[in-house]
């Protein structure tokens, strides 16, 4: 080469300086341009490749409930999978989002929060009793992984899918906990993960299903360190980090104020006789935990409007099941992982997505039927044909899919099933085993009016049970307490030892009635029929929880939209002139 001085074979000074500071650059071997002979640097010795990959530190998350926390590398392997990312498309509170606009959080962030709290809880036990209980870092990572994966098996719209849709289909041998374990196996198989030992996977599955006997998905409960199985899903008394997270998260996003402190619950806990026990001073804090759960059920989870929407979506899923085969996809994790809250979008836009499915011609109308109903959730009017059908000709009903399109049409227009009334069932009748909920036919037969024809299929009778998580029992009777962190003895505390102001009843049963027909005359008739049934069954001792209000007139914004299918337009036209 030729440098700036024109001398051939000499190396510029700038290259020598660059070589000196950059150890990875190739070294020059030619002479320098300095008289006196500055020697070029010699090439460095070859570097030895690392014998092991650099340590992994997991991922850091910034959470609105728990602030910043880090999850381990094994959790990262699970999070970075298509099956886990599906949880971003499952609302934590299902269809409650249609009533509480802030309830837009998903199962994804809830699972992260449960994993964090599970690790924190186990880490606390390790700090104060690590040597005594032989708590290893592996135990902490297993319980963290169980918290992360505990909701992998949830279906669309959360509990609406299993407790509503599958129950209506008569499927009772399926639960989301067992599917969570199966989904974990599916993730490991599809990603070919070898970072989680098979024994640890079985432990994780056992912790997920611990509240239901530890069965399903190959889970085999371990006989040692049983206290670890009480952290994520506690079947003994219901005190677990799953409840800690969803109560804190749901109340935050729904704007409901709760008064319990789960941080104190974990701080004042220890293991005695392989069981997590709590300091006696936390009795009322734990009572507030279960009381807060009852408050959330009463104000949010069983909100009358949210339940009306759930009933409509269940009807839409039942109608579209013949076409989409939803109930057939629940046994295979690969098929199940394709279902999320976008199911209604599949049905509503089946003309766009129809080429993705093999749909029989006779099932196309079932999808159209569900569309009409689902449009009502977002807008708000209800009409039902006098015969009780959405199409108006009970003698010649159309194929199933038109009903499904009709349901979605009602949801989008927020034309909901109408709440008629609700009554509190006397606790003594429930305790004595004398309480049997009525059927829709019982309510219809109690009607003494005239001019309105009611059909049992136009009425929904729904029983709600709100309790402290153990039906009519006090869950604190299954909790053991200690006097101080140095104690080695546990004991049971009864409510009368703590306070005389704690209610002795731990479950309430309410009975609601909805009308699928939103015509004011029909809604009023259903209210009268329900009141008559209450008087006949209980006399005058039962008071309705919410005074009956006069039904509002039906809205008139039911003109067919240009973007609706012609069959749906015909349905909407039929709705405009119901004959009662």
C-alpha cells in the first residue's frame, strides 16, 4: 500500500493507534512510517471459547398491582410461547367488561402476578424456616412456575365457557385446572424444552390441581412439602396467592375499594406440621379477605347486567356449536389453544372467516341467528316474535346458524335479556334442605294476568350463591394459627374468641329472573308472575333485593343496517311488530 508520504509498504499511524485500542482487529505486520523503527504490534493469542452459556436472569415486568418484579428463566420459556400469549386474548373478568369499562385486564397479567406472589410467599418461608424445612431454590422456581401456568386452561370468556356453555351441553367431566396441566405439556412438547425436568413438571401440575384433589394431566401429588401445594391453589381453606392477585387486580380495574392486606397475610405466616399457619393477630385480616371476595361477587362478578350478557353469549355459543364444533375442541390442547374471546368475531364475521372453516350449509343459518342476538349487547333493544322464536315461524324453523347471527345482532345493539327481579332466599330453608329452585314453567304458571302470552323458553331463572369460598362453612375454621413466629404449636380460633360482630352465616342464595323478550308488557308480566310465585312459596316473608322498576319503553333504533346479512335484516324487520 502507499501512505500519505508516498512510501510504499509503510503503515499509517492511525491504523497503529486503532489496533492498539481494538483488541479484536487484525494486527499489522509491516514496517511503520517512523524513522527509528516503531515496531508493529503482534497479533494476540487466540481466545478460548466459553465452556458454558452466560447465565440467564429471566424477565423484568412492571405491573400496576405489584410494581416491578422479575420472573425466572423457566417462566420466560413458557411466556414466550403461542399458547401462553393466548392469555392476552382472554379477559380476566370475561364479559364484565361490557359493564365495567375499566375491567379490560387479561389472564396474561394475572398469571404473571400469581407467579410473582407464589415466589414471594415461598421465599418468605425459606427465609424464616429454610434450614428446618429444607427449602431449596428449586422449590421456589417450581411454585413460581405453577403460579404462572395455573390459568393456561381457561376457555373463552373465562368461567362463562365451562360453567355456562359446557354445563348447558351436559359436559361435567372437564375443568380448566386439568387443561392447564395438559397445556403445559403441550408447550414443552411443541417448543422441545429440556430446561424443565419431568419431575418438576409433575410437581407443577400437582400444585395447579391441588384444590381439586391433585388429579388430571398426569399430576401426582408429592407426599413431602405438602405446604408448597397450598400456595397457588389451596383446597383446604382457600387462602392462596391466586385469590390475593385477582381480588387486588379486579378491584383496582373495577374501582371497588377493599380493606384486606395480603402482604400482612404472607408476612405473618409460617409452616407447622407441613401446613401454612398464620399469626393469631391476622384473624380479622383473613376474615376481610373472604368478605372482600363476597363483595366482589355481589358488586362485580354477579352484576345483573353482566349476567344478562353472559346468558346471551351462552345461547350464542350453543347455537353456533353445530358449525364451529367448540365442544369437540376442549379435549385436545392443540385445538383448545385456538379458542379465545374472538369466538364471537368468528361468528359475526363468518362471511370473512368462513373459508377457514368447513361449515355445512344447514349450519350457516345458526351463525346468522347468533349474530342478531350478540349485536344487542352493544346497542340496546329487544324484540321477540310472539311465538317465542326469533324468526317468527315455529312451524318451520330455519337451520341453526341463523339463530346464532340473530344473537350477535342483539348483543351489538345492547338489546339484552331484561332483568326482572331478584329475591333473597331465607337461610333457614337452605340449611334445612327445603329449598328447590323453581323452573321457568313454575313462574309462568303463577301468572294471573291476561293479554300477555308467556312461554317458559322466554324466561331464565338463575340462582346465585355468594359465600366465603366454602359454601355455608366458615373457611377460617380450617385455618390454624400460632402465637408468635417462634411458636411450634398451632391451634384453631373460633369467631366468638375474636369478635361478637362477625356474622354467623357464610353463604347467601338469591334467585333472579330474566326475560328474553324485552317488550315492556312482557317484562312487567314476568315480574308479576315471579312476585306471585314468591308469595305462593314463601308467603310474605321474602323481600326482593331490588324494588321492581317500571320497564323502560323499547328503543326505536332497530332499522336494518346496510352491512348486515339480508337474512339478519329480515329478522330485524320481524322484530319490529311483535304480537303479544
